[in-house]
């Protein structure tokens, strides 16, 4: 067979290549490539460089060895955990927000957050580039514009292309959730998308995870 489609007549000369290879020429004696064969009739892949090393006998380049930590969660320290995808690239980060005490954060006129004790927040970069974020315990959030007594308990959210695609949680009146805090809420999704501060925060988190995923492997930790 003439892999280059140059001539139906190919002459094989058993010299001029490194050990295990044969020099292949066209019908005029011009060198084409070194054939190192694949064994068992598999057919070798020509060396990309005349006289160079074989391309593993028709099996393609050697696959990159996956690190033992691929697809697993690593505890970096008591307050930080990371997970990786099947190839070992970091795609998820978990951070402890509170210990045995409740925490409250507020920014006057903008946002109030109440976090239960022993709560973690996690963020995962999905295969399609979207972001999924969630809390181990539902967190009470009251963005600007929801009213003085109205807020929401949020357990998780999905975010992509600058907007929330799903928010799991429940509207709360005076700190009491109305309904399940773990099921999708169209109202919360719409309210969160109307709040530029929340959208900007999730966009920044998504960009950070994309950067980590592109430059950091679990075996580098």
C-alpha cells in the first residue's frame, strides 16, 4: 500500500532506518519514510521525520498518564477542599464558611447574608463551562430590592453566560422559608438575575474556576 498515494510500486529496503524499521521508497528509489510496523499485521505509522523514531507502531502517541488523584477530592487544609476531573484538572473548590458559630455579613443598602454554623460553599465548573454553586446548609440572603422583611434561603444555583439558569431555594418572610429550600424557584432565579451584584460575583467565580481548570492539576497541590 502506498500511504502517500504517489506510486503503485513501492520498494522496501532493509537499511537506512533505526533499529526495527525499514526504509520505504517510491518506484524511482526516492526515500519516502521509515516503516516500523505495528506487529500482528497492524500496520505501522510512518515516522514524521525521515529516519526518526516510530509513532509507536501504528498505535498513535503514548497517552498521557493520569495522576492518581484524578477524579478525586483532596483536602488541602481543614478549610479548603478541591476536586478534579477524570484527567486531573481542578474543576471544583469547596471552602468552609463557618465553624460552630453562625456568621452574618451585610453591606448597607445592598446585601445581607446569614450563614448557619458548620457550612461549606462549593463551586464546580461543569464540562460545558457552566458553573454550579451550592451550600452544605441553606443560606439566608436578602438582596437589595426584595423588601425589608423579604429574603430567601438558597441551597444551590446554576450560572452561565452572565445569568442564573436555576436557583434552588425558597422565598422567606421574616426569616421563615415559604416552601422547600432545595427545589428550583423561578421567582428566585428572576430576582437574582435582576441583581447585578450577585451576577457579577458568580461571573468572577466562573472565570476563576476556568483559569484554575486550565493551569492547575491535582498532582500540583
